């Protein structure tokens, strides 16, 4: 049964007394999918999703207009997307936006905008 291929497998109930410190069921043979589903769909596997996520940052600077300057305005900027999770409540370092997958990559863009 593939349900036991999770990180909590080593913390499962294995001998009398383990029920005092774990709520992960023991491995039985033959496997009983109904019994496994009780654990799989229980709130024992629910993690807190509270987080502070810095999603994007844009920094720019507009140069002051000076006489003799070939542009009416000139602006340089940088933009960073998917910056970082600053804090999360769960103890497994899960990203609540991507709990079972690899998060999107951080992107950085630089630009120059000039008006003639």
C-alpha cells in the first residue's frame, strides 16, 4: 500500500506504549484501505497555513529633468516576483501556496523607460 510512503512512516505506532506519543497508525498486514483512509483523511494531517509571504517588490528611480537632457523623463526600475516566505506557522517548512509541489521560481527584471 503506497499510503505508508510518507515522511511520518518512522513515527508510526510500532509497539504497546507508542500510542502515548504518536497518532500515526501502525503498519498491518494485510493492508486495510478503509483503515488507512481514516488516517489519510483525518485532521491529524492538517497543518496550519498561517504565513507572511513577500510576493513582489518594485523599486524605481526617476531622474530629475534637466535642460539639455536628451529625454523628457528617464526611469530605471527592478522588479522581483515570488520573493520569499518571511514566516510560516507549520513546523514542516511547507509553503501553503504549494503544499505538494515545487514553488514557482523567483524572477527578477530590470528595466529602463525613457520618454523623448
